């Protein structure tokens, strides 16, 4: 499997061939907030979640007058760019702003596990139980998604509306500490905020420490993790909740969130597009206060990801003929996915036009990539399975956890992980491995990463509280679902990991393509380099040997 082979090409191994390059001297413009020396004043970072490198190629070829094409005409394209493995949104986004793989960043999934923490207070109270606090045994699921929102409903799994029960642009009004997992600190059972899970600093922290403004927009308030370990890296985090009741689109039914229709997710993404335009205009995301234009700002798009995964039109879609996914194995987008790509293309045009209107275009570096791809591209390769067998593994017990989208991550109960199974006399870990391998055919496992391999890739799961005990890499096309979902991400395949990566600026006079293998971790030092800041200010750059992208 190419994606699996490529994963073992460490960033450090290719660093010698990827020397950092200089950035052209800035042209004078009307933005005097940050004095220029030899870099850019602003970086606009865009993540088009789900978008593959091949999607960019096909879109530009079919629409040479489009906005993606205009950006590539004044930019550098990296067709062999790889995101993280696992290729989940949470580590995928963290990679772009820290330079870290899950090994350094400490996060493997938004829905993951920590062997040293305890369930949230609301885990108990939502079931009508008394809260016991932080009582043994330790070990709990980490719910860094909509479950942290103030208006999250534990019964329906839905958030009341996109404000998440707070005020947009003020993320701490949207997050509920009672919904957060907890840890013992000096004998006190205290909630753990998302940023406290991050084990390496972010570009937002470095840029803010340099006296510049920072802003970001994403799909959950749980993306507060991007503020970095200090919790202080973001001046503004604009996070409308995607997994909330669609209150925008007339056709949406009760229980429909913004991922349930192609129209709904475009309406949702439009909230973030407006915030980015407001930042360009010198306001906060809600356009209520004047603010300096951020040095680093941007957003993620969900329109393409939903277009790849959703099988057919939802309640909010007036055109019921829409079909999600690709038309063939050549990544020809179907009718719905075409609409989603066009929506993103149009939004990019709005950003560029507004930068020009505000005389910021020449001083802004634009980077477009994706947190993850989506697998499979060819719907004929789709194989839907249940992941229920994992929870029957010896040692999983009452306190284990597993998550499977198109690869499975498995954590045994911490108290059993290194214990002996009295039924066999063998370690629970060995019995669990034997059990999973015995069910490899049912679970469509191509490769099972055990303690030895995980230690080489990340750290030892017996000593690192977040590293899974096992990662099962599945056959190409496998997704864990009982529904009609067409594709998923999170795995190690090329469809999961080979994402678009484009760097654009009017100063890049000649379009070029860099064919070498690159990594989305290289985005972080590239941003700092562009802003005349030292890439080695990032711990991950120092620890994992990450180099800025080649721009010429």
C-alpha cells in the first residue's frame, strides 16, 4: 500500500533535499501595521478538508479560468503532499500549525483516549448519576468535538444551533467545562481544555508573541486546541458548530445538522467565509469591532468533505437529483461534489478580490491545503463493515475504547494493558493482539500496528498515555459504517493522505510544480519564514526536522 509505505518516509529523511528558501522582498502597500524587511505581512491559510491533490489537478484542468487556476498560475503546487497518519481532522490541522506529527503533537484523533484522565462531570449527570469526580480506574475517551459545546444534548447528540450556546468569536462562551474530561491536579479534579492536550507550540503562539494579531475559524469550538499549550495563541477563534441543528436552510428537518445536506454545509461554511472577509476588512469576525488585519488567519471548508461522504440529497437540498461522491476512479466529481468544489472556488475568489480591494494582496501569502483526504475515491471500492468486534478483545474490558472510520485505533483498559489474563496465563496485550489478528479477515485488516511498530512511529503505548495499543490499517476502500456514507478518512492510504497543497502569491512570477514528497507539517515553518519569524521557534521543527516548503 503506497500510503503505508510513504508514512515511513519521515520528514527528517527528506529534509536534506528540501532546503529552506528566501522569500522575495515586499512591495510597498497601504498596510503599515507590521514593518517589512524581506517577508510578507499576512498569511491566509485555507484547509479544504477532503480535497485530494488529484482534485486540484482535475479542477484546474477543467476550469482554467477559475480561482483555483488563478492561484496555481501564481503559485507552487506540491502534488505529492501527505497529511498525517492517522489522517483525522484534529492531528491534520495541528500538523499545519505546529509542524508536528501525532508523535510530537500528542493528538491522534478528535475522538480519542487518555489513560491518565477521567470522564467529564456531564458524563454522569446527563445519565442522572451522581458525579464521583476523579475516581479510579483512570482512562477515558477524549471528546474534542461537539460534545464540549455548551448546548450539546447528550440524548440527541446534537447542538441546539451554530452558536453552541455562546457568542461567535468568543470561544470560551461556547465551551462548557462540565463537558470536558478531567485530571487530578494537586488532589483536585479539574477539567482539561482542548489546548492542554497539545504537547508542542503553535505558529499562533509564536506570531502573537511577536506582537502580531492571530485569528482562525473552524468547525467546532473544540479547535481551541490551536491556541497551543499556553492557551494564549489566538486573538480570535470563530467557530460556528457544524454538528448543530440547521437553523439556516428552510428545508432542514429537526435533527438535521449541517452535514446532512449539500446545501446545509455550504450555508455553514458561508458563516466562516464571511468572518474571513471581515478580518481582511479590518474587523473582528462578527464585524462588530475594528481590529488590525491578522498576520495569520484563515478557515477550514467542510463543503467538499460532505460532498464526498453524503450519498444523496438531504432535506435542505431542493435538487433531489444530487448524488454525492465521485463518478469514477479517476476522481471525476459527481453532480453534488461539483457544486461543492465550485462553492470553494468562488469563496477563494472572494478572498483574493477583498485582499486586492484592501491593498493587501501583494503582501499576503496564500496557502491552500487539507487536513485530510477521503477514501475511497472510487465508490466501487467501498466496503462497509462493523467495528464491533474490537470491543470484544481481551483486555478491552469496561474501560477500553476504539474508534474506526477507515482505520481502527484501539486502547485497552489501562488497568489490564500490562496485566496477565487469568483465563490464559498470557498478558492481556498478547491475547488482544492474537484476537484481532484472528479476526483480520472479518475486519479487513491489511496491517496491524502493535506496540513495537507504534513505538517506532510515535511512542511506547505502555508509557505514553495517548498512543493507541493497536492501529489496524484496513484494506483499501473499507469504511466502518452501518449507513450509506460513501467515504471516510483517518487511515493511512493515499486517498486519505495525498492532499492538495498550493502556495500562491503575486510575487511568484512563474507557476511551478514541486514533485518531491512533501508534508503538510511543512506549512507551519513556511508561514513563520514568510512573516520574518524563525521557524525554529517551533518545537516540532527542532524535534522532527521539519523544513519550510520550497517556493522556488
